């Protein structure tokens, strides 16, 4: 695993970086204090701004509070979440959209409170996959 994608909050839970992610978690929780928070979307304008690192560590600090976390890797161009945990990148989001199989069978278990749905097999036109009817269907 590349140190670039090391889950600091898991390996160094008392570090300054881990404390900053716990503060971020608290800020997110307080920003929605009267609503149940179900989805956190991490995005940015440019590559290499820290999205993967933030997702990995924020997910970890939520999991450390015994909240069930599912990371969904929607970077269909350059998926990285699978590499961070040493997971296979097959059977993920793109494979679900393009094939007919249950998405629940493709969720990979990382630890007691943390699961991952990888991006899946690379596709030639990721944007079309992400805006497909199947992706929008809430009943799947």
C-alpha cells in the first residue's frame, strides 16, 4: 500500500492529523445536528487535492465511533480506494451498472464498522455510467 493512501487515523490514532479528522467529523455532525446524516460526498475541482486521503481518514474516524460506514468509490477514471485497503477492484459500481447482479454481494468488508464498494472495472465512458438510469434508481 502506498504511504500516500495510508489511513493515518487507523495507524496513528493519537497523531495531530487524526485529531484534525476527529474535529472535522465533529463539525460535520454538528452541521446536521437535527437531521440523520446518511451521505457525505467528498469532491474537488482538480486532481491530487486530497479527496482519497480525506475519505479514508474521515471514514476511519466515523468507524472508530462504532458507526457503520460504507465508502463508495465513484472515481471510475482513476479508482484508488481499493488500493488503500488492498482490495480487488472488480465487482464494484461500474460492474453493477453494466451487469445484472446484486450490489450487496460486491460490498467488501474492511473491518467491523467499515465496508467498501469499489469503483469496479474501468469503463470507456465513466460519465455515462454515473448518469445512467440504474445509478439513479433508489430501489436498487
